[in-house]
C-alpha cells in the first residue's frame, strides 16, 4: 500500500509535532515554512527559555468561543505524554512550581530536538516556502490537495494548516493561515491581541513609568467584573503591563471589540482591607509625626507611585481601587498570542479534521483557542499538532 502524502503548512510548534507524529504513523511528510528556518516563534517564548508545558491545568486555562473544544484533544495527547515525548527526544524537564522548561535554559533546544527527530524520520522540511493557495481536486482514486507556493506546487492526500496567527513581531506572523482557511469556506472569529499589555486613558503615566509592584487588578465591562488577577504589575507610559494584565487582556480586547466601556482598578495593597489601610496610614503618622505626607509612604510604595497616589482626592480609595479606563491593547506585533480564529464548530475535536473538507486539518493557534500564560498555549500546540498528525496519516478520509 502506498504511503499517504501529508503536507503541513507552518513549521512552528504544532507543525513540527504534527510532522513527527505523521511520519511515525507511516506517512510521507513535507513541512513547508515561509521563514528561513523552523521554530522561530518557539525560540522567543519564555524570554528565550521556553515554558513548554505546565503540570497544573488552571481554571480558565483555555479561552475561545467554545473552550471545551480542547478536552478531547488533551485526552488524546495529555501533558504526561508531552513530557514523555520531549524526554525521549532529549529534553530534561526543569520543574519550576509546575512550569516546565528545558534544563538547558534554552528554547532553541526544543526546536533543535524537534528538527532532529523530524529529519531522522525523513520529513522534508522546505524553508522560504510561502503558501499562497489551496485546491482540492477529485481524482479517480479519491481527492488530492494541491498546495501552491510562490515557487512550486506540492500535492498531498492530506494537508495540515499549522501556520500560526498574527501575534508576534517575528516574520511570518502574518495571518496567512486564516486566508487559506477562509478560501476553503471556513468562518474566522474576530481576531484580537491576547497576552499583551493594556493601553489606558492618559493620566500622566510618564510619572509612574517603570514602576514594578505586587498588586491585583480587576477588569470591568460596564459594571460587571470580568476577571481579577494578582502578581507583579508593571506601570508604563501608556498604561499597565505584567503577567496579571496579560491574563486579563483578551477579555478586555474582546469587550472593546464589542464596543463596550472597559475599565480596571488596581489594588496596591491586596492583603489589606480599606479599614486596615486607614489604620496602617494612621499608625505610620503616629509613629513618625515629623514626616511629611510623602515621607510617610517611603518604604511602602516606590517613589514614583507615591507621587501619583498623593495627587488623588481619596488616598485610601486610590490605594485600593485606583481607576483606569482601558482604551486598547498593544498591537498584534507585541502580543504573545492571538484570540479568535477558525471556528471550532467546523472542526472535528477528536481528529482536528475540517467538517467541510475531508483531508484538511488544523492545529495550534490558527483555531479559535487561546491559552493563559504558563505554557498552556504551547501545550495546545503540541496536543493539537499530535492529533492532527495522527489522523492525517491515516487513510480514513480516502474515497
């Protein structure tokens, strides 16, 4: 029996894993990458250290129109399998409170072992190949896919679209996968930046720019609380950043996309109630009556933040509920991931195959699924890539 030809568009996280799994399942695999080398975006993750998965699946780890879409994918290729998969390829996991990194401390290690395995299995990795069109043709013995690049036309029994999203400043993050999906009749949910910083209405932010402080942030759509997160906040010249802000950013972007009023409040002393803050300030005044109001805050807040807080009418309220009106997010080029994407209703959650076209598969961020910070997006890439690669290599879609 002749091998099935599988063509994968995109040599990022999901595409590389899909190529390996397809090859292991007996397919002849061609991997097309429009950049000059595979895995560029992987190398930028985790500040170059690559948090490649997480032992703890938190509530709300995955977002999208239908977040439950991920469940069957993770049953088919769970976190434990991911750890074993990379361990067998040579990655010794470094566990930092459930966040797993390669022991080498280098994201490049992940890319290297994936490429080594793919080439060992005979995967043909073609770089500088930008796909411009897809066409499915009916043949006597079934359907064949024609994948046209600027320089060649590749043919396959199955094609996997794994070419990522518009997020990232890395070349190739152009959203071309959405256009290919649309050309096959797939619906694309609105796209907006996620895991990024928030721009807020001007309040003299230059004076607090550069401040890093532990706090909590609450996001509101109109009067409804959407999300609350706590951790190190970064105050910037345009608004607010930091991991807690990244975690809520997709909800802010989605609400703004629906033309809702979006605002947030910052709690600079989340371990204290308002009453306790009042008592704390009064105690500091009693202990050091010789200090000015500004001097009383020395040792409690950074100097730049003190200046901002003292300008507020109600000091306690400013400390506990500092208000900011959200006007937008940073652009796609400064986002870690992209929310929105290919409608998951049009994709079989057990196989990653299109419900519209047999032999067309999807993997990774191209789908309307995005994850929280902490290795969740890469885990989605590994799992969805593995499932797509498995079923694309099988002959169940042959006519």
